[in-house]
């Protein structure tokens, strides 16, 4: 299992490093001026941050739902156990 995790970690690391290198090369060879490029990067960064924030909010909502469901199930199990013990 450790070998599979190492392979996955290596693959993901390779993707990230490749993406970073590709991004840097794209910026170096872009036909835009520095000002336009900074503006484009800023807009793209804002879009990505909005997507990340949406993802985080969705994750929080899902976690809250899972926790509520878990608490209900735990309370049901506790109530059932108390009924069994009291009989």
C-alpha cells in the first residue's frame, strides 16, 4: 500500500511541478505587456479564489450535514442501548 501511495504522491507532485513550469513558460512567451499580463493574472486569481471559496462552503455544508446525521444515529443507538439495559 505504501508503494501505491508513493506512486500517487509522485504523480500528483509531477502534475503540480509540470503545471507550474508550464505556467511560467507561458508567461515568459506571452505576447501581452507586463501591465496586461498582471491584469489577466489578477482576474484569473480572483476567479480561482471564488471557485475555491465556493468549494470550501460546499464542503462545510456537507460536513455539517454528515455531523448532524451522525449525531442523530449516535443518539438513536444510545437510546436503544438504554432500553436494552433497563429491561
